[in-house]
């Protein structure tokens, strides 16, 4: 039963079905076995929020509360929980709730759960297929919470999921100390990936994109070189900057088929490519011969895998990590439409938009 | 200077230029610093021989002797050699002679030498850009020779380079004990890859192809399942055989763009794909979104990398390794045209054709 | 509530405290959230059973039912379970139940859960600190069950946990195709590790030990060489057999400090050593300089980590895997004392002893 | 033949035998096949120099010129060299010259060449077994040279070999972004390893040692915590600072058996230990049980392996890398005795001593 101080109902941004997002009053949830009730404080707007809003999501159990990049404060522990979290603890959440039984979940690849989207097999994706964080309260399995260090505000903490994708992209692509790294696509994931590449010892980082202000943000976050692909051929430019042979590692975060193609074209023989963009339908035209001749590694990067949130939390809280250039806007929950619009249309240079709750 | 028993000239299959392969008399070479003179005994016909014959090769230094899958006997050591080889030793050769200075060569990725094709930077590809093995004698850098165990005949030894590609494909694709492995393309590399997958502990191996006799050879070499792609959709068949979710690992050895596409389509979430085919020009249409959503590893496999010849030599000589289904034909050097024709047109069920010298 | 056909109580081998193992009547358990009730069919005797019997175990919650290598049949699903298991399914169990929240559990290293032995933090080790399988029924979290293929009997299935340790040892030690592998200690883990090394493509496997019948069993399971350490110096013998430089990989399964020392002494430069023995108290005297000079990898192997049960189940059920030489004895539950005595004192050549239930 | 401007003889620090280091006049060497003549500019004093001076080295070919951490300028190319280096190029050298044929050399583990110390099998260790850099000129195989970027002075360049060991230690120990890293032993390797750990994204770095000035240097190079092991128990302190469970990674650079023991004792379950110290004779008493129970990785770190000099050169030249706290003293070649004495007795706070030539 919920603590006395908690109201019975709350306002939430609820997905009733594809194309039907509604700000409405719902019951405050109660934590079940192994679950924790959290008072949500802030939730970031992600590109997939818009996709879910408009088209739904594989395996969605309508109606559910949208939002998956959120932080808050522990209110109450359900039965069968550990003593790892206590009421009052500041926490960040992780959205992928793998089945826990498949060959991927068992070895830390839970973002690629074999039972993805299959609720009856134990898979849940919080904020995608079941309740998420655009509400005053949310219930989460204990194992999907992380302590939010005092060095990070609730708003900064909403970046953790995104930054974890960026870190995982660096890890999957094998960015090494000394590497020349090219990052394609200066959205939030790309910008954070560029900065994290420097934290992994990249000697030089190039960011390519189409918008001057974003490339400026890239430089503010540590990029050594930027190329505007509207002005220069990014493949030729990357190879020249990297000394003729091409970058050691390329992270593709633009989510455009042509960019995936360029990522493979520009990397040096023996290099590594991490694809973290959201490509949607259709096929990319890739140079398969170069993948072979170059003995390349091309890796897919599915979200914040392999507990990368843990590592990026330590990185962001203990090191001098730039977040301001990315955290551009804040709104309240009742302004969620404006928040989404600001994000979607990149109004006023918006990169990351946070909804305070 | 060459030993007295060696003639001054020899017959060799010489590439004078693209489209100009000639069986002609040339000088017996002399070993330079760090080099060894070898009496060639057998040389296998490879698909790339035909490609070189017709179109030449990146960085070729015409004229040169063709042939890169060969075994023989050490005749004479050049200056500055070690005591690792002695006259009379039976040896197998390795064709990729990386520059030895670049970031790839230094860490065992010499088949992807950054200076590939650049003679002035120290790169040589024996039988591709400089002298190879379709001749009575060949000179090789000592470091490109391997002792040929007594358990392997000279003819069997010509398979080592090919089998090393197949092993490297298994290694790059990360075939693990317990895996369901699909191999696309039952040519020599694919058939050997299927068998090697079993030696790496694959629980089940599927081979897909278009020719019934080749699929029969696959079963003779240990494949548990075969699918004729002219009769069944290989993606659906592979997924069903693998229990619904798809193979854990896929090795694509057909060298056809559509097959590369199928390899990615059929693999399970979290799975691994190794591309070892020769795709040539053009682009493959690949599902980039699935690479990301599936957190896939797609790796290029450039030839017999990372000293795989050493490991496969031990595997083939010490274990009960089937070679007969692949070693289908033998010819003499003066029949090289027939040998190549037999291979190229798969006459009489030809898979691997060996030229005795 | 339990199904009608199930009795209220059952006989179980219960640990009341260190040195106090009792065959007694206890309540049949009921499955909680995410749990499954299983009718146990067979449970293997492990060396740690004896250790627990005599000394207890870190974090033990007395009283609890002993036994952790067991198979059975699903009887009933608790609340919040998936549809992955159904009543009647044949299953094998996995004992390590990590907290699910720590940095190790999150990435598949749950056998090394950071909260090992801390019940309040969610760690349970079934048969070690909480109820196991020496009883007619046992309750397990769904995620610790694996489908037992029809190719394996319940008795053979009790080997899965042990064989998974052996496989994990091969994986941690990085046994590669072509390797010369030395296995020290022909107990069940060592014998199975030797066989699995062959399945991973080892070209030659040496097993060293002190008992002739065990070395005979090793040869029956595929070892190419055996050395009786009472008759020969194992380090010298291993190096000679491996061609002078030492084995590529060594798996130490004897659990004796001196054997750990020998493992490091015998491996070649650049080689890999996996320690899977149970060494207990005291310190091993190891050549730290050789670890450095040899650029060695020395890895600890904590039980059936990283979902190795899944992979070994496929290996054992789909390939021609020898189990008979290891499965030497069977007893009934009321003979558990005799079973343990037979195992402990290796009576009648006992290697693995199974208790049918 | 040497260029006209080069004298016929030069002063060199020559090892005539164990205990017999002499500053004497020797012939200027001429580059052979694949070799390059370099005008040495600076050579760092390493702890192994003192060891070689006093006791010789495995496989030493007396007499030879001592010194292996050196930089200089290309003077002349021998025959069979590439166009990668040209006269006038600034270069740094790498001392390990593996046989190039063994299983380690072939895959980038040339510092652990299987033929280590065997000259007849092609192994040379420049400055250890054959001529090194305490002389005006030195001849090196082309493949052991690296371009020295203009951002690094000749003196700074002498740090590259040491820093490459530190980087390789980080790589072998698997330091990841977010890790709490403990470095034992604030000598040059340890101090540089601590700094490099930060460049690899370590969230916090602890350095333990016995000398206050060195711990101060550690803090100047980025260490977050230091512990004087004369005042505190380093195991308890490291575990407390790391939040109770121990560091994620430990790099042991003190080269003392007790420190190796502490490294293993302090690391968390599932953690990684890199041993890079020079332990010499005798055995370390290590907790083998903890290696197993903790599923630990204990890796030996043999010098500047796997082309780490390349990566560290890029790191040191392109990033803001602190070198001053380590580069404490400079001398001329005729003061080599004083240079060695200053280094050996750590006079005047000496950490790294450079000999200008």
C-alpha cells in the first residue's frame, strides 16, 4: 500500500494508441514484487518518444505512460526488494527490462532481448511498451534503477540513458586510446559520443553534420575537427584529416542510410564502425567488398546495453563532463506538447529538452 | 647463389599483364636477405587466380608468377635467415606479406595491411602482385613459410590457405561451442568453414547453396542441415531450423550481394555475421536498422589473417579432418589451362583443383 | 497453492548447520513471484556438497536443503511467470542466483555477484545458502531453469552444471582451434574440460593426474596424452609434448596450490591459464615474473558463469559427447550418506555420483 | 656506405659483459637490409639498464651498446627499405625485435616472442642483447621506428617506450570508462599508467606508494587519491575508497612480490589485475582461491606490446599530456655514470633521467 503522503491519482502523459497521446489523470501505481515506487522529478524528451507518439511501438500494451529518460526519488519499496535502495534515495532509471531468461539477457545484452516485445515472455520496455516516466510517480523493477550521484542534478540525470548509448557505441566500436574517431551526426547521442571518445583517449575527434550550431556544440564538447557535409564530402574530408588512410573508428549517429554508407567508406582498413542511428525502414547500400577487404568490424549499437548506464554515471559524476551544450531546454509536464514540439522542430537550437515533473 | 643441382631456368605460369597469362621459361630466382628458395610441389587453383588472370590485381608488378596456395620443400636459405628452416624441410606458404610497419601489420592484421598494394611501402602479395607458386621454384620471405606436418601431403597442404580463411571466418564471426551456425555458399571456403565450425563446437551447422552435389559434400563434411536456396527461402528455413529466432552465427561465403543481405536478415538478435565472400563491385542492400536493433556484429574476413594458417595446420594434421570431398582434381603444371577451366566451370563436380609441379 | 496431486511434506537432505546434515521431513515449498515448482528427478553429488556439509558456506541461511546439480520436471508456475516453461517440461537448474543489480550480474558475471552471500542484497546460491535439490520438490526462480533436451536423461542432465564449469574454463582460458591444451586434475571438471577442449578444436590435449584409472578415463574422453605426476615431472613432460615451448593453454582443475604453480610454469610465453580448482585457504606460490615476462593471461573461473549451461546443454545434446566414463554411480535419496561416502572416498572408481529422487 | 658527414667512430656506452659497462670509442654502424641509420639525440635511463649493467641479460651478444629508450633523426636508409622514412625524419625507437615467425610475433605479441633471447632464431632486443642507443648513431630495423611528432621534443620522446608499457598495462588490465583504478608503485611506469587510466575514462584513480614526493607527482599527474603504504594498509584503504568492494582494476607497477599479492587482494570480484612490475627471482604468495572465486583476470604485461607505442605517441602528442613531473633530470653522454647513479639512488627526487647525445 502506498504511503499516506501520496495522492491516489496523478497527471500523466498516456499513450492510448498510435497517434493518441493524452495528458490525463491516472491512478498512482503500487510496487509489486521486486519493484520500487519512484517520485519522478525529470524526464528527457527522446526522438523515440515522438515515434511512439505517432506510430506506437512493437509490443506496446496500451494504455501506458510515455517517457523513458527519467530520474526521481525512491518513495516506497515493494515486497521482495533488497536493501540496496531506500526511500529518499535519488535514482536514475534504465528502460530495457529484458526477459532475463534468453541467451542475450543472460550475458548483459538485454537491450537485444531475444523476446523483445513479447510481454508474455517477460519482456518490458518501460516508456515504450509499459509505463514510463511522464508522470509524478512510476513503478520500476529494482534492477532497473541506479543511484544518482549528488554531483548530478535530476535534469542532468535525464541525460544518462542517452549518454549510455553513446558510451556503448564507443565500446562496441572499440574506440581506443590514440584513435582518430569520426562521429557522424551531431544530435545528442553523437555529441555525447564525441565527448566520450575523448574520455576513452581518442587523440582526435571529427564530427560531421549539416547544421552549423550543432557543429559548434561539437567543438564546445571537445571535437577537434568538424565538417559540414553540405559544404564538403565527408568521406574525403575524414580521410584527409586522418592522414590519408581514414579514421580508425567511425560512430554513425545520424540514422540516415547514406550516412551508414559513408561510415563504411571512410574508415581505414582494419577499422571499426559502430552504427547507433535509428534507420527505420528500407535498406542501406553498403560496400560489402570493403567490409571484407578491409577486415572491418561493423557493429550495431542497441541503446544503453551492457550496463553502460553504470559506467557513464561514474564518468559524468566524477569527471569534468560537459552537459550544458546539450541540455538546452526545460518545460513542465503540462507543457509536454510544447516540449515535444521544441525538440522535434529543433526550435531555438534545441538539442535535449527536459520535462520537469 | 643457387645450389649446383638447380637448373638455371624453369617453366612458370607468368602474368604479363591483365588477360595475359603465359606458360613460359624464366630464371630460377635466388633468395635475398631473410628469404628462402623453395622447390614448389603443388599449388591450388583459387578463384582469385582467375580474377588476376583476367583483370590483374591492385598493385601488381608485371610480369610475375601466378599462384598463392602452394607447398614445397626448402632448397636453400638466403642470407640473414634463422635456423628455423633447413634445406629439405617440407613447407606451406602464406601469400600476404604486409609492410610490417603499419598499425594493422603490427598487430597481426597483416592481410589488411594499410599499405596494401603499395610496393614502395613494403607491401607484397605473393602470387597477386609479385612472384607466386606456379613454377618449379619460388622465393619467399622466411616469415611467410610454415612447417608442413608429415600427416599432410603436398596436395592436402595446398588447402591450408583456404582453410585458414575458413578458420579466420569462424574466429572473426565468433563461432562458439553450442552455436547454431549457418554457412551460406558451399564453395571450398564455405565447406571448410562448415567443418571448422563443428571443430569449434557448433552444435548444429546449416549449409545453404544452389547445387545439390555441393550440398551433398557439405553433409559429407559434417553439416547437419542443408537448404537448396532454389527450392526454399534460406532466411525462413534457417530461422525455423534454428528454433525460430535465427542462427547464432552466420558465415557468408557465397560472395553475392543478395547472400550478404540474407546473412544479416537471418541471424538472431545479438548474433554475429562473418562476411568472407568476394563481392566485387556494386553495393549490397543491407538492413541497417536490424544491425542496430539486433546489436549485431558484422565482421569482414580478409583472407587467412591473424596467423590462422598456423592454427588450421595443427587442426588439419592432428585431428580427423575431412579433405577428400573438397580435393576433387589434380593436374600437372603444363595442364594449367585445363586445371583452371575445370575449376572455373566446375567441370565434373570440381571444387578444389590442385596443380602438381 | 500447490496442485492437489502434491503431498504436503517430503523427505529432504537438510543442512541444519555446519556438520549437521539430516535426512528429514519438510514442507513442500510453494512458488512465489517469478518462481517455479519443480519435481526433482536426479541430483549430482559435488565436492562442494561435502564442504558445505562439514563447514557450512558463506551466507548460508540454515536450515536449507542441500544439492545444486539437479534436473526435474516443472509442476507448477508461480505468479508473474512467463510462458517459457509449462508444467511437464523437463528442466535443468542453475544454482547461482545473483542479485541482478551489481556490475557483475548485469553483464553475465553473476557467479561473481558483488553481493555474494548477502541475502539482504538479493543474492542466493541455491543448494549453498538457500534450498537446493536433495528433495522431491524444489522451488526455483524461472530464470535459473533451462529446458532439458530429450537427448539427455535426468541423470545425464545433472552433469550440466559441472560441464558448464568446464566449458566456462575453456572460454575464460581462451582455448582456440589448434591449441595444445594441458588439463591438470582429472576429476569431473577436468575430464569434461579435456573433452570440451577437443570440441573447441584443440589439436592435442594432455591430462595430468595422480590416479591411473582417472587418466584412463581421460583417454576414453579424448585426451591424446596423459602424464602421471607421481612418475613424471608434469612441467617438463608438458613442455616436451608440446614441442618444447609449453602448452598454449593450461586448465588447472586439481585445486591444489602446487598445481596452480605448475600451470603457470608450464604454459608457453603468451599462453593462457584458467584456474578452476577449489584451492581453499592458504596462498599459492606463483612465479609472478613469468606472468609478466610471458605476457600471460591467468584467469579465475568461477563456476558455470556467463550462461555456459546453455551452450554446454546444446553441445552435450546435439553432439556425440561422452558422459559414461564420468557418470559412475547412482543411488537413491535415502542412500545419500552412501552416495556421499562413495564420492568422497572415490570408492569403486567413483567419479560422478548421482542421487535419483 | 655511410654519408660523408658521418665520422667513422663514435663514443658509446658499451656492455662488455655483466658488470662491465664502458664508455668507449666504437665504429659507426652501417645499416643492412631493411635497416636505418639514426643519429641518436636522447636516450632515457631505465631500471633494466642498471640490471643489464650489473648482471647482463638473457641472450646478450656482448659487446653491445646499452640503451633502449631513445629518439633521434634518420641519417641513412639501408637497402630494401621502404619510402616510409626519409633522411631527416625525427623518430622514436622500439626495442623488441621479435623473430617475426612465431605464434606470438605473428599476432602482435612480439614482446613475448617465443624465441626470446635466441639470436639464431631471429630474436633481438635492442639495447638488451644487441646494440642500443647510448651512442651517437644506432642502426635499427625500419619496422622498429616510429615517426616522432613535432609536438614532442627528443627528450619527451624518450618517454614513449615507458608510456607504451603503461598504456599496454591499461589495455591488458582492461581499464574501462567509469572504472575506479588503483595503481601500485609510483615509478615512471606507474605514474604514467595512472595518467593514462584517466585518458581511458577512469572515474577515479588511486596511487599507492612509499615516498611522499612520488605520491605528490601522482596527484600532479591526475591521481584522485594517494595512499602511503607506510602509513596505511593499502588493501583496506583501496577497498574503502572504492566504495567497499574494491577497485575495478588494479595495475601493479611496484615490482615487489608483496605488492602483487596486495593487487589481487584488493580488487573487487570480477575485477582485473595487470602486473607490469619487474619481480625478479622468487615466488609471489598469491590468493589462488580469490582469483577463482572472484572470476578475476590477472594479466602479465610484457613491456610495450601490441604496437602500444603508436597509440601512446598519438595520445602524448595530440592531447594535453603531463610529462614534466616525470622528466626530472638531463645529462650528457659522458656523464652517463652520474645519470645512472642519479636514477638508481633517486637523487634529488629523480624519476626519469634522460641522457642527451
